[in-house]
C-alpha cells in the first residue's frame, strides 16, 4: 500500500511540474482538460487522490502528450 501512495505522490509532483512548465494555472488546466478545478487541487495536494483512467487521459490530452509519457516518472 505504501508503494502505491508513493506512485500517486510522484504523479502529483509531475503534474505540478508539467502544469508550471506549460505556464498554466490550476484553473486553466482544469478548463483545458475538462475536469474540475477541485480535482486538480486534490491531485497536486500533499495528500493526493488517485486519479481515474479517464482523468489521466484528459490530462495527457491537455498537455498534448501520450498517457505513457504522463505516467513516466523517471
């Protein structure tokens, strides 16, 4: 279970980095990805929630990258 949480934390960090790299606010990313602003807040929080596959796909499309690229934490 602890390893699962570590993956979610890594995703949270990557999401924040991608958003900032693309010059987006949480609000703008939510709008582009067609997901709620609150969802972006939760995903980037200190205690992030595990995103659904649908949310992950929408975020990948918003960043114009593939889902595997979004989930690459190397």
